């Protein structure tokens, strides 16, 4: 038996024996409900920044082997804790900072994708690369964590639809249209508005993502960009890691006016655990995350809510949601609040799988009617819209 296999057996035994925390007010039956749900349905987390944590670790930056996710890694994520947390699918974020233009966005993006793929390649007993909904379910049936890749920040394409297609071919299955700053074609939630949403080229980016089957991720974008994207997309959108603005007035959260549009679009808000997105001050707790999930369900409907933790992209999670081992406690809390097992399965992964399948169907249709777009930002948005390099 390998060292890793032994550790997984220990983690599983501890979990089954009841070491997973039962919070005040919850019952053993609430936790049993959570376990049943997460045993039968893959829990798909929309956002984890492990590749960035590996890149920036002080001891051996960029070294997947040195980071050692088979043991107790320094951050929020390693394989024993993923299995304890009953994670069935994980979107690994391949994030690059929006102010790293001098480093070459595309170069750093390729390096981040390489790190994510190396994590998956070097742990074949535990992880399996997934690019479709069927591949997620196949991995889950084989008791592996389906590993998907999400590009965080449209600046990574450097205004090139060819670069977008190259990332898709490498396995990326969502792209967040912006990060902390505007792109040349879309407004960010945390920058001064420059375009009143999407430019014409920004709309073309969405159209090309639809044609590819790449999910349009509206976390980090302004409400105007959210609205424009919903107006032009032919496929459901996601918010890979956002919460509800009605409960916490933070620019990264989703307004009720946008939540109300999700039933028509079919999209999903994957509620995040970033403490400052859940409540003012640093003292968020698990029940705050549950409140945001309840709110999205109330406004958008149970078919339009998911989980997007942002582990390893935050300094710390809420009390009770400290790392990837804690997901069952959140599902137990929701079971305690009266969520049915059917609705918990939707939250865990069924909603995201439906969105993926719908995006795949849209792509199959569009690929029969048009080829890859060769449009440029200068052609669509006019002279002076491209950066000095002339992309």
C-alpha cells in the first residue's frame, strides 16, 4: 500500500467515524443526510486557487512535487482533506494578476495551466482531467476527483480569440471575463467603468466562448457587464465564486436584479466563502455562507445555485469552513434548515452539470453553423482600442 493510499484510508475512517464537525443545532441525521448526498452526487466546487498557491509558495515556487498535496499541504487544499470533504469535482483556477502585463499574460497563463495539469498528471489515482459533464461523472464513478480548469481573468487572452481557443484546447472550460481591473473590452466590478459593460469585441468573446463550449464566468465583472453578457450569450453562464449583494453590499457580489434573470438564462451562482463577501468585518461563519445560499435559492431558484469556495485564494475561510475538508458541515447545516436531499444534490453538482451539458449542446449546434471567429478588437471597437502591442 502506498503512503498516499494509507493516508486516504485514515482520512476516510476518521470521517466515517464521525470526526467531521457537527455544529450547534445540527443533528447526526443532518450530517448523515449530507454524506448520503455527497456520496451519490459529485460536489463540484467552482473555484480553488491551488495552482497559484503552488506558484507562489516560498520554499519551492512552481514545484508541484515540493508542495506535496499527498500530505498536509500548507494551504487549504490537499488530497486527504479533499477526500474528507467529499469533493467530487474541482475547477482549478489558473489565475494571473491583472497588473502583470509586463510579465506577459499569455506566458504566465500557460505556466499556470501547466501547473494545474501537472497536479492532475502526477496524481492519477486521485484526480482525473475532465472537460465535459460526462467526464466528470465518469471520474466520480471511478472514485476520482474530476479536475476541471478555469481561466480567471479575460486579460489572459490579450485581446486574441486565437489565444482563447488555445486555452480551450489545453482544457480550460470557463473564463472569468475580467478580474480586478477592466479589460479593453469588459468592465470589472472593482475598477472605474470604462465601457458601460461589454464592448462589441467583448460580445464577440462571449459568442466565441459559446461556440467553443467554454462557460462564461461573470464573477469579478460589473453589473453592466453581467447584464450585457446575459443579453448576448446563447448558453447558461456561471458565477464561479460570488455571493449575494442583498446580504452583503460588496461589488463582487451579485445584485438581485441579475439573480432574477438566471431562470431565463439557466445559469448558476456558485456561492463563495470569502469572508468579506459574506459579512462586514473578518468574522464570517459557516452559517453566513448558508444564508447567502438560501438567498440565491429564494431569488433565483434552487436550480441556479452552487458552491464556489475560493480556497487557497483567500487568507482564511469562515469559521466552520476553514479548508476543503469542511464541505459536509455546510450541507449538514442546509439539511438542518429543511433542504431536501433532491435540492442538496442540485446545489452540490447537478446544477453545474446541467449548465455544462447545455453549453456543450449549444457549442455542437453553433459549430455546425459557423467557424472560428477571426475578428479583432481594432476591427470591432475601432482604432485606438487595442494596447500598444497591437493585439
